[in-house]
């Protein structure tokens, strides 16, 4: 990156760009080509004020639950198939605070279903601490499973994520079919969840290759300017594959256009339900 900046500083064509937003786009393209990382971005934001993330607001529990329910859609589809569309994956702190209400309004409704579809096609935000919660609902309480290792460069620390022995409410279990829907927009924490469940052989991924983001991004001001560089500052390494889903994304088991993924998932679940009867008839 330093070499790219040095080259750009002597490039009269770049220095001649008067529109700062256009300059940011040109710099972004140059950096991406130099380091082959599509996640790095240069932006021009004259009114931006970098601040620490705010603490969880102290608002009534019912209001918090209503906010979360607004990012989650739950339905029981024909054939007793549970459908759960999640736009934001909440973290441990929020889960502990609103968990009982979410169990009542969402999880208890979907728990009795015979198969489940998790829709991550528009899931672009989430909290790292939420990964073990979701994965654990689809695994056994024992033995504990090493789900993921995340190296945080800012803290020079590796965090190991493990399945949880106890949870709020009952687990969905390991025997009922689970399908995760993805799109090219599926980003970050949702990619991690999908990759973990895929490599644990617990879920089938249906849809498009995901965005290839990261579990943590930082935005840094460039000197005394209104330009900022957004870069990934953490790396996820799966203990099963020894690899990461970052940059390359999570490849689907069944590749299909995102808009057709739900219909395909329903068809797969119905076919799997018919297999025992077909096998018995064949025998």
C-alpha cells in the first residue's frame, strides 16, 4: 500500500483530479488492484465525525424486542417448514437482554417445524458474539465444538469461538434439515455463520456466492484531510478447513440466482422428505 501511495503521489493525472469524491474512487480502484483486496475503500467524507460506538441504549425491554423483531421475519411455510429471515445478527449482550421475549415471539413458533430455512440474502450487519448463539442452536450441547478463530489485529489477539453448552430455550437439534439462503450481498457475520454450519455438515447453502467481507472493519482518517480509508482489521480462520471465507466468499452447495433460492430450498426439503418412502418402495 505504501508503494501504491508513493506511486500515486507522483502521478500528475491523479493529482490533477479536482473533484475529491472522484479522487477517492480513483484511489480506491488503485489500491484494490495493488493489494487484490476488494474490501479496502477510500472515501471523501467532509462531515464525518469518528466516534466510539454507543453503548446499548437504556430503553424498555418491549421496545428493544420490537426493534429486533423489525429485522426478523418468521413464517411457517407449507409442509411445516420454518422460515426465518434475519437482517441483523444480534450479539451476546442484546441476546441476554431480550432473549426471553424473542423466544416467545419468534423461536417458540418455529421450533416445532420439521425443517428450517435461514434467509441471509440481505443480512449485512451483525455482532461477532452472535455467531456461537446461532450455531449452537443447530448443534448438540456436548461435546463443545470449536466454531471459529478470529485474529484481531488492533488488539493483537486471537479469539476462539466455541459452541455453547446452555442456551435460552430449546435447540433446534442436529437431525432436522437446515438450509441457508445466500446472495452476493450476504456480508460479514452472516457469512461466518453460513461457513461454520456448512463445514460442520449441518446446513446446505443455497443461492449465490457471498460478498467475501470480514468480521470487523475500521475506518481511519488520512492525515489532516477529509479522506478516510476503510480496511479489515480482523481475520476469520475456520478450524475445520484451516481457511477463511473472506475475500472469496462462501460458495453455495446449490448455486442458483438469489431470487430463486427460496423456491429451490423448499423443493430440496420436500424431496428429502420423500426419499425414505421412495427408498422403501424401491426395496
